[in-house]
């Protein structure tokens, strides 16, 4: 009975789990077969000689999806492999030759090795697929880049010859005529007419709303917001009315364009040609509206106080017009490119049609570059000696203006030679680049204002600009702008995805992989740890340590120790959170430590000495010390050096090794009391006892002089011109040593004069001899 009880569950598992296992195995085999089929098809496509662009894109997309599947299997399957490997490691190393291990461990080791081999099989297959896919994707990208370069360098007949103008005009006329005939045929259809009668009122109403929005409503909204701006511009750091005025120039034209386009699309003109023609309008509306808004934002011809680029009014008007007309030029070029997709123009006709647009855009770029140079000159004119930010902005404007001039010249030059595609790829991306940089400047200024308002609790915007906030915003906006600029200048989206994938995969160094996500986690955790450390330091400095009996030096040493400990713990936690395995770097670190030991031994010595100073505290902040010929107060003890402020208000940096290994005189180590010596000379024949009494009286009458130990007067000797006495007394605070000594001298001089005791000056006997007679 017990045997049957044990067999039935096994039989049940065999019957019900075997189909699932077979299904999983079949799925794995099917997936592997599909992967191999895709790889072979990609290889055949590359070997075919001249595959179409569409076939290349589709095959590349399939390879990319397949590679992602294989990569996912690698990531998921590696967990099982690591688990089995950990179990094997727990069993210990296999026995050496001539030695044996127990049968139980031997069976367990064999079982785990089989499972590990089975678990590794799909991973090896997936890794092979990933590598093959990487190679094939690279070949596809190379082939596409070569084709793009060939298309750019393709030369058409030069458009400068008048004999080519008439055929180009005729072809363009035929294109427009075909569009007109298609519209006429569409409108002649009775069904279309009935549809137009039903939808024309609503369509006309939307078109009417679009016109009203672009004219009357826009002017009314801007006037109202301008009044608000004038009333509130002095009250807040972030003037929301000013931002609203700026956004109104963007939002209202977009709303008006939506009404207009909605009215046109509502007619449902179903002709193929008309659909293609009408589909141009949204893109052209976006381009034109963006040019109008950016021109208003950057140059603000009517409102100098809202102007982001500081220029004279005439220059600002010129810059605004250039931006507006560049939007028109870019819209025309996009329209021509879209027409060329549907209508086949000859190479010569295409060059002639693009010639005026390229020349017009090049002229506008050249003129706008001069406006930016004028803005640069204004920055340099107003720049002070310490205004480094203005210097950076001026250099940036210079670089952009020179690039604009270069692109304008080359675009005009290439279109005249017949390189139509190359000229278009120079002018249009430069226009879009200028627009993106203008957008970045607008976002930067708005975010700086928000930072001044919210991060600094209402401090002035200029104070925020001196912090690290502008640098952080520049990095963030630059990172967001980089992919857009890359796409603008012809980089394919798939290439950007490959770069992002490479950053995520990272760089393998030994057993450690450094990737973008690991670096971000590392920085994020470290910044949090650093913030917590600074918070703890502030809590100890402000709330805890002032309530203890520790002196100021001890408090500063403890706060400094908390800072170094917190930074060390933050680094270790950040490394652990990022999952970095630094054991493989131990050999490299050991090799580097030898060089560091010789090359940085002075820094290491100062570091260790700084730690000793903070722990042993032979000196502390606020002490008056005398070291290396310098005397002053200790203001800061760091791990490498100590800063001393002399009595002349000079800062002296002393290496910590000199403080630990050298001789240091600390006047305030154990207390603030100290002794001062006041030497006094009196004339021969004076009453010495009376002088002694007067000196003691002068010392005892000063409030800083201690009564215990009591002041004393010593007879130091018989000098050449005086009887030498010396007053010795202890004072409460050695920091007042010079002041106390000066006060005592004043009092002694007064008392000696009142007692008739003379203070002599040196006397010399000079004997003059007669000169020798020759």
C-alpha cells in the first residue's frame, strides 16, 4: 500500500507535467529555429547586392527585436545559473588527484553540474544570437550610411543656367495644374457637393473662429497680460504674467491654426492628391508658428524688458524678422520636399526649384549671424573683469554665429554647383539648430526664475545664477537637446537607440560592468548620503554640541569627523547599491598603491597627520600657536593642511606633517592664562624699593592680572646706563597680552614720573683726537 502511495504522485506528475515540459522544449526549439531563420534572411539580404531601403529597415527592425528577446533571456536565465553556481561553490572545490569525497557530495555535485549545463545551453544560444545580431545590425547601419552619403554627394545639373529654368517652371506648373484639376473633379462630384452643403456651415464656423483667434482674441489676450505684467513685475521673482505673455504668442496661434485646419479637414475632400496636399498644412503651420514664437521670445521687438537676447531695438527687430522669415523658408523647403515625394521632378528641375529657397534661407542665416554678433559685442561691452559668465555667453554666441555663416555660405555654394541634397542638408538643419538653441535658452531662463522663487525662498535671481543651479540646468537641457540635434543633422533614430543601448550595457572591467544606470544609481545614492551627512553635521553643530561641555575646538573636530565618516559610508553604500564588484580591481589597486605610495607620500603623510590632529587634538580651532615662524590663531584643520590666521589678518597654510613632526608652541592648549614680562630700567641712584613697589602697584591695579600667582619684580642686573628691573605677572587671557602689557607700561611711566624716578637713556663718552699732521 505504501509503494502505491509513493508511485501514484510520481505518475500524476509525469502525465500532467510532461506535456508542459515538451511544450517548453518545443517552444525553445521553435524560438531558436526562428532566430536562425531571421539571421539567415538578413545575411542573404546583405549578400543580394542592392536591397531596397524598405527591406533594410524591416530586416534591421526584426533583428533588433530578436536581439532584445535574446538579451532578456540572458538576463532572466543568469539568475538560475548563478543560483546553481552558488550551490556548487558551497560544496567546495573538487577533490585533488588521488583524493576522494563522500558519495552523497559526489552525487550532489554531479547533479548540480548537469543542471548547470542544461541551464547554460539556452543562454549560450541566446548570447550567440545577440552577438550575430550585433554584427548584422552594424552591417545594415554601415550600408545605410553609405547610401545616405552617396545621395548627399549626388550632383545634378547646375541651376544657374537659364536654359534649365523654363522646364523647371513648366514641371512645377504641371504639378499645380494636376492638383487644381483634381480639386475641380472632386468638387464636380454630386456626393461631394451634398457633403459640402451639410458640413460647410460648421466648417465655415471653425474657419471663422480660427481667423478671430489669430487676430482679435490674440491682441486682446496680450494686451490684458501686458497690463498685469506692468502691475506686478516688481513684486515677484517669477513674473507669471511675463511668462504668460510669452506663451500666448505660441498657444493662441496654435489654437487658431487648429480651428482653421479643423474646418478644412471637416470637409472630407477624399481625393488622393488633395489628401496629400492638405496633409502638408499641419507641419507647415507648426514650423511657421514656432518661428514666430521663438522670434518673439528671443528678441521681443516691442518689449525690451521681456527680451532674452539684449540688443538695440533696431537689431532686435531685425532678429525677429529673420526668425519669422526663416520659418517661412523652412516651410517652403519642407513643402517642396513633400511634393517631390508624390511628383517626379527631374534632377535639373529640382535644383532650379530649390535654388531661390536655398539662397533666401542662406541670406537670412547670414543676416541673423550678424545680429548675434551684435549681441556678443553688447555682452563684451558691459562685461566686468570678474564677469566670467558673460564671457562664456559671448564665446558661445561667436561660435554659433560663425557656424551659421559657414552653413549659409556652403549651402549657397553647393546649390550653385548642383549638389541640391547637400545644400538642403546644410541649410534646414542649421535653421532647426538655431530654433532648438533658442528654445533651450527660453527654458533655461524660465527654470532659473523658478529656481530663484522656490529653491532659494524668494532670493534674487542674480543670487541663484551664482549657484550650481545654472550648471545643472545646462547639463540637463543639453542632455535633452543632444538627441534632437543629432536627428536634425541626419543621424538615424536607430543609431541613437544603439548608442543608448551601448550606454546601458556599459563597459566591462574585469568582473565589474560600468553602465549608465549603475553610474546614475551610484551618484544618486552618494548625493543622498552626502545630504544626510551635511544634515547631521548641522544638527550636531546647532542643536546638540552647544548643550555639551565640549569646547569650540572639540565641537569642530567632532563635526569634521562626522563629515569624513559620513562621506566614507556614503561611498561604500553607493558602491554596494550599484552592485559593483570591486574585488577584481584588487590587483590593479595593489599595483597603483605602490606608485601612489612613492608619488603621493607627502599627501599621505599630511592626511595621516590631519587624522592624528583631529583625534589627539594637540591643537584645536581657535588656539593661538606659533609654528614655522608664524604666530596666529588656528581657523581650520583639514585632513591635508591647517589654516592659521596671523595677527596681520593673513592666512597661512601649514601642512599637517609640520604640526605633528615639528615643534609647535601652543599658548592656549591647557588654558587661557599666561605670563607677561615687563622689563623696566631706572637711573643709577634711584630708590629701587620704591620702584619695586610702584611696579607691583601698577600690576595689581589692572583687572586682567591674577592675584594668584602674585606679581613679582626681579632685579635683573646692573646695566650700562640703568638698573634693570623686570615685572612678571599672570593674566586671565593671553589673547589680551599686548593690551595688558601696554596698559601696565602706561601706568608705570606715570607712577615713576610722579615719584621722581628717572628712566635713563644710554650715555656714551666720545673722545675727539686732533688729526695727524702730514
